[in-house]
C-alpha cells in the first residue's frame, strides 16, 4: 500500500517502463524517431521546468540553450570528432551550461517580465547569428548530412538502437534532474518562487540559486539540443527562433509543470503527438492546439497534472477538517498522524 | 558590549528623511519596544538593521562588528533575524517544510544538490523540535496557507528562529490578530524573550506596557524618548507628541487609528 502510493506519486519507474516497451507497442511503436524526439523534448522540458516550475522564472527564450547544443554537437562532429557520439554530446552540454552560466550572471537579479524579455532577446540574437553566419553555421541551410558516430562501438544507424541510446540518456537525465528537484536546492527554489524576500531572510542568497539552477538547466537543455542534432543529423537556426522556445513553454504549462515534476513530460507527449498526428490531417493543426491550450489553461491554470494536484489539495482540506473535529476529541488525531508519516 | 548599535543612522528616500541620525544601542536580553505613529520610520529602521536597505549615512554594529551594507541573507547568519508586518511564510509549503527550510540552511545543506531534502535525519529531528515548540505537531503536514491568521504570525516568527538568532526583530507581531489569538502570540513572544533579545514594533499600548523592559519612541525618524516603561510613560514630550493625556492613554492605545493619526 505504502509502496504502491509512492510509485504513483513519483512514477518515474512507470515512465521508464513505458518508454522501454514503446518500440514494441503495436501501431505506434514503429515510429521510433518520434519516440526519440519525444524523449529529447522531455529532457528539454524537464530542464526548462527547473527554471520555470521550481524557481518560478519565466525563461521564455530557453530554446537558445537547446539551439546552442545542436550547433555545438554539429560543429564538433563536422570539425573535430565524429567517431563516438558521447563527446559531441558532452560538448553540447558544456556549451549549454557555459552560455547559461555567463548570461545567467547578467540576468540573475531580474524577475518577471524583465527576465522573460531578456531571455527572449538572447535567443533572438543567437537566431540571427545562426541564420546569418554562413561560414560557421551554414546560415539558412544549416549544417546537414552529418555522419553520426557509434556509441561505445555500437552503430546507431538502426532506429531501434538509436531509440534505446536516447532512452538511456533520458533515464540518466531524469534521474539527475529529479534528484536536484528533490534536493535542498530544489526546496530553496520552491521557496524563493513563493516569497523571495522571506527566503533571503532565512539566509539564502537567492540570486546565487537562480544563477545555479539556470546553469544546470542550460546543461541539460544543451544536451537535449545535441541529441536533437544526432536524431536529424543536422542543425538549423530554426531551433533558436523564439517561437521554438514558446513551444516548450506551452508544453510545460499544458502538462502541469508549475505544480508537478512530471508535467513537462505529459506536456511534451501531447505537443509531439499533436504535431505529428494532427498535422497529418490538417495543415492548420496549430489552431486546434492553440485552442486546446487556451481552454485547458483557462479552466486548469496549473495544467493537466494540476488536476491531480487539485484532488490532492481537496483531500488535504478534508483531512484538515476531520483533523480539527478530531482534535477536540483528543484521541482521534492519531490516525491522521500515522497517515501523514506514511506519506513522508 | 552592546548587542546591536547604530551610529548616526540616516535613511533618505529622495527628500523624505525616514530615519534621521539615530544613534541607539540594544543591550542583552529582554524586550525592547519601538513605538511611534505610522510613518515614524520604525519599519525603515528594521529594514536598515537587517540589511534590506542600505543607509544613506551612518553605521550599524552587531557585537562591535560593522554590518553596514551587508545583505539580509548574510546578516541573518550573524544571529540577527526578523519577522514581518504582514505574516511572511511559504503558503504552498506545509508547516513542517516552512520550518525545515531554515533548518536545512543552518545545518549546512543550503547548497546540497544531491541529498534528498525530506530524508535528512538531523534536519527532520531538529524540525520536529520546532513543531513541538509551536504546538503544531499534529498539523505539521498541513499547508501553511490554511493556518489561522494568528498561527501564521507565529509561524513567521518561528521561521526566523530556525537560524538560532540572538536578536529577533518583530515588526508588528499582533497586527491583524484579534482576541484570544493575540494573547497566544504575546505569550509566544514573552517566552522567547527569556532566551534572546526581542525587539518589537507594536501599536497596541497595552501589549507594549505589559511586555517591554525598555521602550523607545520614534517620531519623524528620530528617537524622541528612550527608557524604562515608567520613564517613557512619564515623559512629557511623549505624552504631548504621542500618548495624549494620561487618562486617555489606554483608550488611545487600543485604537490604532487614533495612534497613527
């Protein structure tokens, strides 16, 4: 009972299992590239949500660091090293982190709309560089037909192998990001999101935390970008355009990243499936997606997993009410106590 | 040695002089009340002492260490802490988490990236102690936003205690709290004052006169009077400027608007 509840509350094992069997699921399993893309997007959205959902900072140009990752991997493969895929990915993560580290230093004091605009402006600057600097980025055509290396000697040409390689990285990234989210640092972020001044008066240098998490987020965004480059064997300036950053914001909000760690995965799932399947039927699928986004956010501002949170809160309030009734009777407050210990 | 001392402390907001040349010292233990009409500069004074504002001129010494210009998050580690006029806490955290977060910091887990925040035995044990002190052990897993107003005020104060302060500044700890809850808050504060120095800004004269060991009167950014309860009560300037006629003292004290007017 206890264990079962924990698995549902923190269902990363279920998520691993589902993605593990995905290639063998009838009908959809054959779209392995789609599965890979979903995993990549999930990593990107999870990393983004450390900044949005945990620290409460609207980093609306987060695609910048994803884009930096794609170019970092592409350029590494093209110019320096193409034998194994790990090094190009490490380079991507490094540059994602370096960019957020440097830019984060400049904007760690900014909050709200200013933070949002400064991140959007940054991704637009990178977009223009990517789009115009023909000699390095390939400009409009981007960098294409990259030769994808092996992973520890295993060829990734087979989409199934490639999918499991991406899956492995997803497991690695999710475990680390989850670990950070549940760590004291994650707690401090949630605290500063609620009341930054209070957090400072509890001795936390909040700007430093903002800077750190922005950097960590950049590392994983860069990694995801690098993976995207491997998936498509190419890098385009498109990934740097601010509308691409908008996609991850929408997906994360839709899934419920503001209140739930797994919201970004749910959001990515909806976004990627909507894009792939709706677009097959109708070119203007974005219209439907946009509409459903509006409807969901209007009625459940915290996103889809916000429903789960709402139910939890309702249970919570009920238990408080019961608790209050019981406490006058003195003895009966015990059952609540045991129950809550289980939860912890 | 003074616990806390200011020298010619001044804070200007443009033309407005909120705190004017205040030299003041706070000694060990007991309750010091700072009273004065609204806009007298009491909250600004607190904000200066805790590093939220940087003074226009003057110095602040904490146990003879110059702390002028040091940010709040460093000052609180020097055992000077505060609570807020509007109860300040993390509404979506449980009561337990609200306390736990400060304890995490004191026990050195502030920058721990990889440990599981909810499974640190020493932090949990320490946090439990506060739950007991607060008398909220049975409600510790309740979200703080569901607390009563008085309990929110107490939670705010308790959060400030998690860094083991020697001086605690309380900005209107009973504002907006009524009746029995008010008594509860006052009892909580007077218990604290046995171990640490408590400085409060308070409008309710009944409370001020009953719990203070010393009272300082602030008007227009300057100290008008400073002394024991009796001294301040008898001070002619204070009576004229602030308390009104002696007979009316209590009545005025109860009516916050009359005081601030």
